[in-house]
């Protein structure tokens, strides 16, 4: 899924301010103390986690709708990603007792905050891709010259 400026809006400054924690001041903490932060960061910034969070910012989705909206994700990977994000308290799974079964996925308040941060990073990436491409070309030229 390509990120475009029409899909990705900027994050609010309050969400950015709220996301600043002692993690930035304790960035040199070593050992297992940092593991929980790293795990959540891995979940939020994983290949499919990013796309799930950004899509769910728009509205709740049923599983098959979400899979189509994201594209190129296997059923197994989407299931694992949703379960992981649900366990972290970012995604809410609403299973309705009807036939056929209906399950909707939406963001929790915590998930919405995380998704806004991820969307901001995706927007930055989209806006700065030209500069990144130039840097890559310069790097490749230096590497091939030596």
C-alpha cells in the first residue's frame, strides 16, 4: 500500500507531546528493562502493523475488508498482526454472535494515538522520498567509484 498525502494526514501536536516519555531520556538503558518498549515498537512499526494501524484510523473494518484494503497480506499474517496489536491494547476485536459470524476490528484510544504517530512518520516518508532517493543515488555512486 503506497502512502499518499491524501491517505496520510499529519499528527496532532498533543499526540506528539503525549508520546514523549522517559524512554527518550533513558535511551541508553540496557538489558531486559528496555525489552517491553522494544517489543511494542516492533509491533507498531512492523511491516503489517503500520498498514493495519493506518487503515483502522479511517474506520472499523471486517477482517476481509481490511485484508483487501491493505493488499498483499496473507490471512495468517493479518491474523497474527491483529492478535498482537489486540494483545498490546491497540486494536479492539468485536465478535458479534450472528450467523455467519461477524468480527469487526477498530482502534482503541491507545491504538488511535499510536496510529496517528505512525501516520505522521508515513507522511514524513512520503514528503521526503525525493531527498531519500537522491541520498541513495549519491551513496551508490560513491560506492561504485571506490
